[in-house]
C-alpha cells in the first residue's frame, strides 16, 4: 500500500473588489496518484504548511482529513 502524503498547494483567485489573492489548500497523494484536493482553505501559507507537516509527521489517515480541515477553519 502506498504512503499517503499531504502537500501545500498555492492558487491565485481574482476578486473584483480586491484583485488577485493567493490562497492555499492541500493536495493528498497516495504514491504518485492525487486522490483528493481541497482548495482555498486559507490565505495564510504558514498555517497550511504547518498543517501539512503535522499530517505527514503523524501519518494522518485520509478518512480523517476532512475533519481536520474543518478544525483548521474553526
């Protein structure tokens, strides 16, 4: 079974009121296959990078991923 890895992703979203804004999300890989992506979680890169580090360090199971994203947004 392939190891699950979490990666911080960056995108630029254009808002009419603000112009372009960089946002950060998380992509989940099993081996080389991307199995889940959640975009636009935060504008704070450090927050997402910290979460990704924690998920990878503690080997978060994919079944719990959405719950942890909800916790990040709370």
